[in-house]
């Protein structure tokens, strides 16, 4: 599965673990085990997935409020506000898209890509 997604098994296991802890997937161990969505794909937003994997870190780095000098505190405050607004816009966009919607678009693009490469 990791090879299909172009990542390492370690990264895939970490992401699946984070999604499980967030209650987005259910996992069964053993020979017939595996992972599946805990809810319908139309009931899970990309924001939920993103936040489960991202954790508590902000999307964009925030500048320290302990800056000194004349320019650094003002610049830091300005950029901090700008970054916060950009992050909120991203999260709103992710909140408007479900896993089902993403799946539909991605599957179509994979089929188009495979067709253009002569892969069936």
C-alpha cells in the first residue's frame, strides 16, 4: 500500500495511527485485518483528516512575540496576523470538502492519467 502512495511503510503506519486516534478509521489486526473509515466518506471532511495528521502545529510558522528592536516586533505582528488569516482560509476550504468528494475527483484523475499513459 505504501508503494502505491509513494511513501514508506513507516510514514503510512504513522498516518493510519493518527487517523485511528482521531476516530476517523477503524483498524483490525490479524490475517484478515485492515483499516476502514469509521464513518461514511461523505461525513468526513478533509479538515478533520488534516487536523488529525497535522496535530497542534500551525500551518505556517508564527513569529515569536519576544522579538526585540524597532522593526522585528511590528513585522512579526503583521506577518503573524497574515499567516493566521491564511491558515483560517485553508481550514475553511478543507472543511468544505468531504472524503467522498475528494475520492470522486482523485479516482477520475487517476483514470485519466492511466489512460494517457496507456495503463489499463
